[in-house]
């Protein structure tokens, strides 16, 4: 997709086409809270992260598209539906498609918009008699942001970015072992991201880029849906108030065309 | 006391142990007692009937459950609360301030995270701080946080009889438990249970126990995901016998009772282990454990003794 965007951008007279790849490591924390604010679940773990990206200047805007995948596991500390304290683990696969556009408003300062589609598979392991199950989260994030750039010696650049936004849509596909698969809506979400990056040129249009970022998204409790086994209502389920946060460091290379 | 509490917890998990080890051989069943509104079992409903019969038995007895990812609400949370209160009764009596013999005292405890409360009225007949025949606890939950849910309503527990030493391996204890409009509320959904049951535990040695849950009548009504549902259980009896097996134990479980529910169109079926598991009128369904993870459901729609329709389900889909 990124290469297609580059080709389209090139065909429409876009300037400053670059493509990049990065590898990194992310610390990921997931917390769920009950309706009275009590903690239900806390997960924490490290995910390996890979990203492909493309950038271009078109129509007066700086466009950036990226595809990111993170994989790993988190340690799970929570409770069962019947109140037993449970420690187990969850396997995580996160995919993010992102598109942002920024344009300069002041020297070295840009403002912009960002849209992201997040797909997360979370597979919680069973613990003894307490059964685990897989979950698939899908949500959109929309944000406004700002970027500040500073030139560094040797033609390099240091930049910081900040993004603030909301999640206008999200859902959870739930596959409980004792009920038919169901889809639950996520509550309203808010998120922020802060990013700092240092980029320096190499040779022949190549550059390297070191980046660190922290982000967080919080969802309110989603509304409940009936669980069924065939035609029979066997219970109900909803996604509790949830906060996912993390930070990561990545190292990447970009090529200017 | 620790062993007693462990047994109390085990008494509710043993049905799951049966599925894990295939203990007790095949679980099958036969016709239950007559009912005024008996549901015919057909090829269209025998899976539903079997699921309802098994899952009802399990919600009374199971403490396994699911991990919390999404928050799930079903009847098991009610019984989990009852279990937790049963397990706390000896320590509550022991820890209560000493008062004159036969006095009743009222205490208030905070719930998880200090959210909501439980009001306890404890009666220690002889004032010795130990569990004795006639001792009782009346428990009123007020917006009490329990496992991320909110509990409200009341229950009473009384010791019908007790002999031996609960801290040892030889004892017998029988509780009478009355549940009065006990509700679990979560995510806008609510499940309320009312009824009477008896819990008996007999231990004659290490890993040699018999646990019995007898339910005269128990009704559960609720709204789940905006849908109203109910279940009624009567003459229910769950017996779990542990016998030593190596350093652990083997378990044999038998269950019987009569169930009606909204899933069954408010009609009733009776179920009993050993020989056809579920029967209504001439029709019958048989549930046979195939392995630790699979269960065979069979239908004899005309009651001629030949099971003409069958399907195999994972055990976890049924409970």
C-alpha cells in the first residue's frame, strides 16, 4: 500500500517522496476498571514493533502514511468471572494503519490531522479451570497535532510531535468458550501521543532515524450485549473502562527519492 | 480451618473436575418426575435442553469461570458471592468481639476497595467464637463491590448441625442457606436470585469427603444485554464424593433436579445422572462424557430406547 501511495504521489507531482522502515520495542500496559473504579485487570509486557512508512509533500501538505505491527505478550493480573485472582498471560498482535497530513503555520512549526485504524488481537491464556479466550479489537482514532522541527549539525533534524484526539468508533469481537461469538461496542475513547525523533543523513538519500514515543488511549465502558448459545441467552458482556498506554523506542532508515 | 475452606471451594468445582478426568464414567440420565408443563424433547431442542440442564447444574456448583477480558455477567456471580460468604462464616465468628452467651451482634464490613458494605448479624449461641449448631449469620449487602460487580440483597446462613473438628479431616457440617432477593448488578444488567438450599460436607479422612448441595427451590431472574431471562430450579441435588487416589483423590458426581427456564419456553424438564440424563414425557436426551473435553448428546424423540439423533459438543460449550 505504501509503495502504491508513493507511486500515486509521484504521478501527481508530489515532492519530497521518502520511504522508511523501522524496528523497535514497545512497553505496553493494559488496564480495565470496574464501574466503581476498582481495578479488574492489569497487563504489562513488551512487544516487538516493525513499521513501514512513506512521506510526500502534495497540495501544500506534508503527508505521511504508515503501517505498523507489534507482537508480543503481556503478563495478566486479574480476576475470574467468579472472583478468583488469576495470573496468566496474553498474546498480543497489534496492527495500525495511519495517515496524517501537516502543513506549516509558523517557521519550523506544523499543525495537522491524523487518522488511524487499529486492529488488536488479544488472546488470554487459560489458568487452570478458569478458561481464557481470544478478543479482536478494532477502533478508529482521529487526532489533531503539532510538530516542531529543529535543524541539527550535519544536515540532521530533531523534531517533537504531540497528538490529541478521540476514538469515534470501536468494537470488540468476543469469542467466549461457552457462548456464541459476539460483537461488543467500545465506549467513547480519548487518546494522546507524544513523540521525539532525531534524524540524520547518510549517503545517497539515505537517513537514519531514532524515535521515542509515548501514547495512551482510554475508553469509557461500552454498553452491554446479550450472550447467546444458539437461541438461548446465556449471559451478557461489555467492555469495561479500559486504558492502554505504552512507550517505545525504534530505529529506522529512510530513503529519499 | 484452611482445609475446611479448601473443601468448601472444592465442593463447587468438582463438576468441572469430572469433565477433566472423565470421572464417574458416562454421565447419562433418565426421566424425571412428572411436571405440569413438561417440555417434549425433539431434534430441534435437545441440544438446548442439554445445555440448560448442564449449565444450570454448573452455575450452582462451578467456581471455574472465565478470565476477565470483556466483563461477563451470568448466574455464577450470585453463587460466587454465596460461596465467599459461606467460607467467611467460621472466621467471622472467631473474629467477632466476645459478648455474653447467646447474644446477637451486628457488624458492618466494607467491601472490595471500600466500596459498599455488608451488614452482618452474627449469632454465636454459646459465645465461644467457634462454629456450633444453631450459630447463624444474616448478611445484607448494600451496593457491595464484589469482583467488579455490585451486590445488593440479603442471605442468611445457619449451622443445622456440626460434629468433629473443621481444622482436621474428620467432621460433618450442614448449613441452611436462604437467599432473599440477592442481586448482582453490573453494566446496567441485573440478575436476582431467591431460594433455599442446604450445604452439607462430610469428611471421614484425608481426601475422603462427600459434599451435598440440596436446593428446595431457587429462582433466578435477570436482564442481560437488555433481554429478560429466568431460570427456576427445584428439588435439585448435587452430590460430589471424593475418594483417595494416590496422593490426590478421584471424584464422582451425581446431579438431579427439575428445571424450567425462559430458554425452554417456561416449560420444565427433569434431569438425573446415571441413565438417560434428561427425559420429558416419552422423549429423552442422553449426555455421555466422551473424554475430558468432549460430550456426546443423543436424542430419543419417541422414547423407544433408540437414540436416533446425536451430536458431539466440546464440554465448555455446554456449561
